[in-house]
């Protein structure tokens, strides 16, 4: 796992495709709430992003970008903070497997 501001690159197209069929369908319905500050109402983005030109689906990379203390963490809409963090941590661990890097 990247630490202390390190950058990790992962093929989130392959990571999504490697999920089981049931796991692939669930993320397509999930919305992620992004905020600049914890007090902001934020906005929703889909967890699965579809490239408008190619139609290729991938996991939304911005989810992993808010791990620091200056930006409010991304959360799964309609999940508690703890449930959301657990789900996103599990997904991040999946995406950062060596086969996707």
C-alpha cells in the first residue's frame, strides 16, 4: 500500500474485470460522496466510471485520493463512515494487487 503521499498506479479496468460477476454488478450502483471539507454537503460520483469515448468501465480513481487530513475522506453514499471505510479499503487492497500494477 502507498504510504506518506506515495503514488501508486493500478489498472482499475482490469481490477474491475477481475471481480466476480456479483462483485462487478454491485459497484455499478454505488455512489461515492466527495467533499472538500467535512462540513460540505459534497457531491456524488459513480464508483464505476464509463469512458465516454470507448465505453470502457473502470473503478473511479478519485476514491483513493482523499486519505489525508486536509481533504474529507470519500464515503459510500448510504453507508456509515466505518462501513464505507471498510468497503473502500477492501476495494483498494484488491486494486493494488501486483497483477494490476
